[in-house]
């Protein structure tokens, strides 16, 4: 596999190798990819935690009688329209 890097990225990789932390450019790229995967996993976990918090807040509101009954397609359309209107 051949990849193209900007001069800045190439310079950064060379600097990492020259620092002695890595033996070659491949090690730098592998470490960067591992870091990227870890970062993506963290973002996923953060989003999942926020979703769970929002779900719990919604469930609490429903238990307190703060929900809205949606019994038809028209009710659902009206609900979405009111949400869109709030965003404007």
C-alpha cells in the first residue's frame, strides 16, 4: 500500500522516528491508527451515555405525566411540526 502525505505530516512522522520513540514510520502510523480507533470508541461511549441520560429523562417525564399522547399519523405530524417550529 502506498499513501501520500502532506509535507507537514511527513515531517511530523520523521520527527517521531528521530525522537527515538518509534523505530520507523510504519510504527508511527500504526500507533496513530490505534489511537484513532480508541478515540472513536470513546466518542461512541460518550454518545451512548448521553442517549441513555436523555432516555432516562424522558422516562421520568412520562412517569410524571408530562408526555403527549400520539394516537394517529396526524398527531405525529403535528408533534413534528411543533418541534420544527421551536427550532426556528
